[in-house]
């Protein structure tokens, strides 16, 4: 007569898959060997671990995306920036100007002639 079967909760297994737990982590959770988890999944679901894991992992991804979207719609600026960059391909554009271009832009913003501004590298010169 063999050892008694260890408890295996479908509900717990599905939750672990949703949060992207590895098969090793799932085995540790149930205090089972990885091979035993594979066998129990097949017994419970009639399919392989990888097929069932993909199904519930997908549910977890949907939940995570939903929560990220909610946070963004609630005005979380970090989440808005993250989703903009990752979903919409938005990037911050950094533009480098030559010293002459910078001088022209500064003169325009100050409303003065570029000739009224000191040359780049001139220390402590006032406008």
C-alpha cells in the first residue's frame, strides 16, 4: 500500500498559475515533486501541465493588464507613462543642440539678439 495522496486544490493551483508561478514553485507550494504535480494536473484536468498553465497564466495577464489600465485611468502618471511607452511606443525625445543653435534658441526665448549673448564658454558674462 502506497503513501496517501497529498491534497491538491484546483483553486490554489489556478491562482498560482495566474501569478506566473513556475512548476517548481507550484510543487513547493503543494509539497510535491514536479513529476507529481504533472501527474496530478493530468488527473484533474485531463491535459498536460503546460496546456493548463498557459490557460490560467493568460487569465492572470488579463487581470494585470486590467489593473494597469485602471491605475492609468485613475491618473497614475507613472502608469500612464509606462503604458504609453510600452503599448503605444511613445518615447521621450532628447534633442541635443550645437552651441550656436542653443544660443539662437536662448536669444529667441529671452527676446534679445543672439549678438547680445556671450559666446559659449565665456565665464561670468552678463546679458
